[in-house]
C-alpha cells in the first residue's frame, strides 16, 4: 500500500525495512502502519529512527573516566561543551590554576586565599595539596583540548582556598570563601568538604549564597553510610 517498497530484510531479528517514495504524504505512512499492524503475522510497525554518534572529546584520558558517561555528558556535548558565562567556585584547598588541563577555564583572577589571608589561592605545597586541583578537573577540566581528562563542561573556574595543605580549615574561613564566591557572581559553589557538624555560621553562609543566586553543592561524605555530613 502507498507504493511502499521492502528494501531490507533481517530473518534472524524478523524485521523488514520499508521505504516510501519521497512524495509520499504523512497520511500514507500512517495508513500503511495501520493496515500492516492489523495483520496477524505483523507484531509492530515503527519509524526507522536516525541515530547519530555522540561527541567523544579528544582528551586522551577520557576513556579512563566514568563520571561524564554516568551523567550523560557526551549527549549534552552534542549541543555544547559548556559556557564561560557559567562560573563555578571551588571552595577547597589551593588549586593549581596554571595546570595545562585547567588554565584555559580558570578566570584571569583565579581566586583568594582565606587560609593564609592573601590574594593568591595557589597551593603552598602542590605535591601534598592537590584536592582542589582534582575537584576543579572534575567540574571543568578543559574539554576537547587534547590534554588529560574532560570535565563536565567548559565553565569558568575560581578557587576560594579555605583549606590548607593539611586538608582542613576553619568554619570562619570556609564561610568567608562562600560569601566571597557569591559576591563574585558564582553560579555554582562546590564544597567537597565536611565534618565539624552543624553551625549557624555555615548555615548563614550557605543561605547568603543561595539568596544571591548560587547553587551550593556539598559532599555527602565518603563513608557510604545512611548519614550525610554537614553541610550537605
């Protein structure tokens, strides 16, 4: 019916592909589907959908990663690798903002150091103080630059160094860093930290950031237990 022509047959999977003339109207296709599915030996009829290859970035370690695949990032990358208009603040240890897989996404003013009280958030001891560099890479390691890994998107990164080379920091320094990030217009503030329990100071800092339009993300903890670390 409708000048449909069988152009392919698969005996094992028990299907055929049918082609319509280019001039065929949608109604003709609909009538065909209705007619053939009324036959006892035809179980279904459906469109022969077109699929496309998902974007695979040229970052050499992308194949070793699992998180981008887990959240469906390659599907999003078919549309965009992200936008520098989105700013992610990493409140953490110091980050190596000149890292070859981060530098292009770090802001020209990369952040502040609240642990030492100065304007440079670079690690004091990079070999010991690598946590924020790792977190920055998870968030926005430069995608498709032929280097290292792929982050989730090419957002702009800033770093509030509130934890020192020991990996710990005070509530006051962390709260200051959250407020600073919000005042810098961060869209996302990442807190891969926990412990110390609930404090009014931390609650107020997170509330301030949220009120100012930031999405605050905090780690749930590494224990795998039913309890969630504060401030998550």
